[in-house]
């Protein structure tokens, strides 16, 4: 199972990298131009339209999973880095290390407490909220 996961991760990384390149954009543009150019050949018929609709739907469907996989990895790695920064900074509140695991209500309560802290700090400095 781990090998399949690693293979998918490698594939997803490469695919996400490739699809974000100018070469991929140009390739997609060429495909669209070729499709458009064949319109008169096929009389701009339903099948001609179905080809591009089906192709783009399939590509979009698959890309959603690749993008989500990449975003999940990026978010998780960024979260670990932020956790390490919090952990390594002595005055930091280490209770904040796993905020992403809290429920929405708990996050709202923490946000409000930090907003109040920021407001008190601004008042001490004599600045107003923008």
C-alpha cells in the first residue's frame, strides 16, 4: 500500500508541476485551436462539440483530485513548519500547535480572544484599528 501511495504522490507532484507550466498551457491551447479548426470539417455538429466537452470534463475531473492531493500535502507540510516555529519559540502558546484539529466553535472562540488581545495592544500603543 505504501508503494502505491508513493507512486501516486510522485505522479501527482509531476502532473501538478507539468500542468502549471507554460508548455502545458500551450499544449491545451493547441488542442483547442485544432478542435476549433476542425469545426467546419464536421459541420460544427453535436459530435464535434461532444468531443471537446467530454475531453475537458474528464481532464477537469482528474485534475480536481491531483490539485486536492497537492494542496493537502502543501497544507500539511506548511502546518508542520508552523508547528515547529511555534514549538521552538519559547514565549509561544504551544496549545495552538494543533488548531486545525479544533471544531469551528473552538476556532471562533480563539479568534475572538486574539482579536481582543490585539485590540488591547493597539489601545496601549494609541493606534486605531484600520
